[in-house]
C-alpha cells in the first residue's frame, strides 16, 4: 500500500534494506488520503474504520497535517467522526499521520502484515504522537519493534525555502534490535535536495526514536506539578497596544485600570529585544463591568477585537470576546504574588531561561514556570537539564521545542544541601543579571546572537567581525564561565561527575525519575514550592525501602479534597494519570477523595479534557490519561 513511494524506497535501498523496498512494487495501490483511515458514505452519516487492501508490506508518506490543522484541512464533520472511531486508541491531540501509523502497527502486531515503514514529520516523537508508538512497543502479548529509524532528517525543500524535517520509522513483530541513523552533516544541493551523512547505532529503539535511556518512560512528578504552563493565548491583536495608547484608554486616570493593563512579552521579546507593548488583560471581569468601569478600554476592544473574534469558529471565543482566548485561568494562581517568574521561549535554537517581571503577561510562545528562586534557574540553565530538554522535547522544523509536560514535569531536581543550593542560586542570579545588564547597555544585543556566538566559540570556530562585536558587547566570556561553573556545581549536587556523556546523563536522569515516582507513590514528595503546591501538608515522609515498595502496590486511600480550584485540577489529573491509561468515571475519580461527589469532579475532568491533559472517552462520563 503506497501513498508516495519514490524517496523512501530509494532511501531503504541505499541502506541495504531492499527486502523492504522491493516488494512494494508488487503491492502498490493508490488510496485516497481520507479513505485510508476512515470509511464513510457520501455524507459521513455512517463511518467506520477503513479496511486496507491485503498486503505483505505497507509503506507510505501520509499527509503532514498537524492536530490543530486537521479541521481546516479535512472539515469538522470528518475530523469529529475520525476521532470518535479511534477514541481510546489515538489521542485527539495526535497528528493525522498517527492514524496511518496506528492502523499499520495494528496489522503488523496481529500478523496480517510482515512489516511497515512510513515517512512522517519529525513530530512523531512529540508527546501525544509518541504515545501511539509507545503503546505498541510495550504491548506484553503482541509487541512490535522499531527495526529502522531516522528521527530527524531534512526533506526536499521547495522553492519557498521551508525547512521541513521528517522522520523514518520501520516496524516488525517481536522484540528486536534495530538500526537508528542520526544525521551528522547535511548540505543543500541546487535542486533543493540534501546531501546527508548519517551515523548508525544499533540496539532496542525507544518510542522517541532513541537508543539508550527510554526518556518516553519518564513520568510527570508531583514535585513539579502545577508549576509549568504555556503563556496566554491572546487571539485578538487589539488586546496589544503601545503605552501611549494605554494612557488614552484611561491608564492613570481610570481608577483600577492599572490592574488590567500590564506589560506583555512573547518569545521574540524574550530572546531578542522587548518591544514595550502592554496587554489589555480583562480576565475576571464581565462585559458589563468593563463597559461601566473602563468605557475607553471597552470601546477600543469592541472596535479592534470583537470583529476578529466574531469570525472565530469556537463559540467561547466569540461569546467572551473581551477576554483572551486562552487566559490560562487555572495557571494564574501559580504566578499570583510572585515578583518574577522563569520563562523560556517554546521554540528556540538555544534553550535559555530568564526571569520575567511578575506583572508581565506572557503569551503562548513562552513556557512559564511559576518559580522565582534563582536556584531553579541555575539548575535549568545547566548542561544536565539542557541535554534532557533536547532529548525529551520535540522540534519545529530544525528548532527544538520545550514541551513543559515532557521537559519540565518529569525532570527530577537534585536533593541537595543548603550550601549547594546557595551556590547554584548565586550563579543563576549572576547569569540572569549579567545578560540583562549587557542588553540594557547595548540595545541591539539579543540573546539569540549572544548564544550563537557562544556556540561558535565552544566549537572552536573563528568569529567574524560582527560576531566579535557581539562577543565583546555581551562579555560572552563571562556567560561561558557562569555556565561552566553551573555545569560543575549542578552535577556535584546530583553526586555525579561533570564529565558524563549525554547518554549517561539521560540514563541517570531516567533512573532518578523512576526512583522519585516510587517515592511519591509512598508519600515522599519533594515539592519545589510546597507552600503553594501542598499548603498545610507534610511534604516529605521518610519510609524504609520495604515500606516504599509496599505503598507502591497498596490500595490507594482517599485523599483530602483541596480547597483551591487550581489544586483540585491538579489532584484530579493526578488520579487519572496514576490509572496508567485505565478508563475511570467521574464517580471513580471522586471516590479517591474524602467527602467528594462526582458532580464536583466531572466539570474539572471536562476542563482537563478540553486542555488535552486527559482524554475524554466513550461512554460520555469516562476519562483516561
């Protein structure tokens, strides 16, 4: 079965995999994009899982359509029915290609097909996509294995210069070692093709298309729960204004407006230069309250936001047009009262963490961490965390992404002495202060340029004149020294050598994550912000090893119901996650808390499902991780 055969067939032949490539011509069939995964009659009133033609091998290049673009590309009706048919099998947040991957893996696992191979986008390693792969690799009775993979490979660029990156994955039955190829150099030819040099590794290939530490098996920790999220989704350019416009809207004259007009940052402001924009953030106010208290601001957003939001397909965006589309209501308590918090650009070439003033509105291009201690900034800025983030995160084209659910929430922070924590805090503070000071002195200096230069210096490359100027303006030697000191001190905090290889770092961090998961199941939680995450609760309970092991398999006791909404959300999500994919009803989740009924829990589960933090299954009142 083939959607597009040429490039992948050539690639497999060139690497000696003719046993997969040659049978394709004998099994060649063209199939429509949509009908390949969903059968239907003319008007979609009846739908079913498509039946694929009988074949020995499956190979193809399914359409590159992300989960958020599916409705626009395929239509609401089709996508709704597709997701219903595959509910509980393919997460709703998975890309369209994973429906092909799931069907092919299903046929291989059942013995109906010998092997399959696909070209997909490299987003196959992202959280919800990877979950499909992980389920098949870990099925106890009929597992399949990745026998050939390239996690990140350039695609044939088009004339528009799009830097498309793809992944290759080939699977067959059983638990078998595979060949993993990693690109070590590439160059663009005149016809937009790439000359690529690969290096091969062999071993058991993990769901995230790696060999070695199985980072995909690392679980979110309670210690980091509730402290990370994306910034606000504005969805209305009229919410952003320059300061002088804010004055005309009543800032400084309308009593109380200063609480709703705040500095605004996006990823570009963080990595390059702040533009000085402010955001009209009216979260918590009704439309009538805005009209009565701040008529000038109301007039502005009525004229500049409402027409745009009236065209939005989502009813809540249209109906509450004066409020950000995604105000991050559940995460706001994590930032309340903080004079500053840590932010990092979601998609960026260099993983840089910086402090952002507490009154600033971050947008959705920034990953926000509700932490104000420079100790945490120091650990996150170290080599140990950078290696972890690059391996655990995803990529957009050729730029790494920091997925907070995979990069931050499972990351185990060290359990260290006060003296070690103080030293890391001093270095983290010095790093952030130095960069901000140099940027204030040289307005054209950006963090992106500074870290581009640092990367060249570390690799021994000669700097050009402009790069040398950046090196001098940023005092890059100071930045390099602070990072080197952090790398040493943070490694010592874990009790590890600072010279560990990347593979060894990942192996040790995965093992530490597993250890912490076991401890947390027994009641020992090293909360990063215990006063916020677990107010009034004992945060650590020292138990002997035998007790920890017993607690991990004991029947769970009912938990107290948290008083705050944010903590209720986190507690409910944790119960669903602990079920390990097992479906739970709202009544079953409620039973895990003292004196709590299903009607109190169900709205929280529905909200978590809307945020793609849990899955909403059929029947209606059923949920899973």
